């Protein structure tokens, strides 16, 4: 089975300065990044991000890199970094809940790319439940509109996916004031 391609546009903003892996891992189709000697992360330690205060998200290179990985369809790789953040911030915290939602959305995108629609729907549903328990504006993400877009994505099987668009509080306030 051929994986579904996800549209990625080079003009999309990058939030981090960390280079992307040499390929996107697709289970069963490309070498496992850590276990296979041909893997893009073979021999490297798993990501172990440091915890950070949620309102200091813009200073976390790991968080910004995970968002970049997600936005450029490195689903497995973003899942790995988000999972490291989930562990670092605590699974039962507000941040942990938020990161677990992002982990589930990354996994849902990967499952849809591989053609497993039932798993994609289940993961997206679980992620939405978690995201709806997050603050309205959290770590640069307006969670309400993002949840709406994920819901639309669940019903649209065209292959398009929802990017994570980060905004800082000052930019959000300026947008509210704009005519």
C-alpha cells in the first residue's frame, strides 16, 4: 500500500532552528530511525527535553522543533519530541494533557498517511478530548480554533491536515484590535 502524501509548503513558517531529519519515518516503509543502522537517528539518544514553564514556551527550542516537525509532516519524529516534553512536564499536569493531545494528533496524521483511517479517527477523538481540557490560549496555540480545524480534518479525508500556528500573546492582542 502506498502512503498518502501530506501537503507541505516550503513557505510555511519555521519556529525553530533545528535541522529536519533526512527523511520522514513511515513504519514498514522506511528504516526505523533508532533501531535500524540506516535510521536517521541511529545511535543517538532519545530526546529528553527539559521541563519549562508554559508561558516560556517561545524559549523552548524543543517545543518549537516539535511544532516544526509536526507542521512539516514528520509525524513520528514530532510524536517523539512531544512525548519527551510530556514526560518532562508531568503527565498529569495541564502541560502534560496538552502535550498528550499533540502526541495523539501526530499519531492520527501518521495513521491516516499510512491508510489506517479507523486508528486515525480514534486518536484524533482522544486528542480532541484532551485539547478541550486545555486553556483557550496555551503555549502559543489558540486551542479552540485548532480543535475546530481538527474536527473538520476528521471528516475530510482528502489528505490535508491542520498545521499548528503559534501566536504570542502580543500578536493575538494586535489581531483582536485590527479592524
